[in-house]
C-alpha cells in the first residue's frame, strides 16, 4: 500500500511540473488552485519582506505562495501552496 501511495504522489508531482496551472493535492485528488490578483501579490510580497526581516538570524524562513508544501497525514499525503 505504501508503495502505491508514493507512486500516486510522484505521479501528481510529475503532472504538476508540466501543468500550466497549479493544483493542490488532497488524499489522492488534485484540485485547481485559485488564481491571484496583482493586489494580492503585492500584499503577499510586503508580508514576506517583513517576515524575512523579522526572522533574520533565526532558523525559520518565510516562503511565498509559489512554494509547495507536503504534509504526510494518517489519511493520506497532501500538497498545498500556502
């Protein structure tokens, strides 16, 4: 079972690399991610810049919404763009 789950996760990641749009992956199902606006991107950029400045010298790093995050949960793997 674990091998088939890993294969499904790998298939999703492979398809995502070739896709023109981003998807989030929840328990084996891919869902198209909502588009963003320039205003949203400007606000998010300001937040990332502020966080980066505040976290300088710390082990933590802020990431933008283009960074995919993998969560391994009991009920399946999920990939999100935070």
